[in-house]
C-alpha cells in the first residue's frame, strides 16, 4: 500500500513528465530520490552511486532542476546518462556544482537492459 506522500510524488512525476520520453526505471529512481528512499540495488549500479555523497549529489541536482523548472530536461538527461559515469558526473556538476563527486559504473550498461 502506498502512502499519501508516495502517491502525491508519483502523481507529481506523472504530471510533470507527461509526454517526456523517460524510462520507468528512471522515473522510479527520481521518485525514490524525492522521497529519500533507500536505493534499489540496480539503481546504485546504473546511476553510479557508490556513497551517500553520490546519493546526496543526485538528490540536490534533482531539487535544483525542480527549482529551475527544468525537471523534464533533467529527467531526460538522467535517462541518457544512466550507465555512463562521465555523463552522470557532468549532469550533477550542471545542476549541483558544489558537489565535487565523480560517478563511475563498472561497465557501460546497454539502454535496453535498464
């Protein structure tokens, strides 16, 4: 059973990302960040989260994107950057430049496996 906060977050993302080509995995990850939920195992790998600092950096970047009314652009960029450490690092630096973290993934993750 979902909580009211969880339902509101899902509804918010569905509304804000309506028509935006973002995979369900990415949308679920964004919802988890907004709700400060523990990571689902594959998310840590695909999004290069090796520490709490990495998680906080992505969370801060997401919050900055929302404040800048750029959630759709952020979600699309995150979707494209998944599985690519350099692209994830660049994305976080764009939205949360105070975080000096480097994202790495063990290997490139094919888009169709996410």
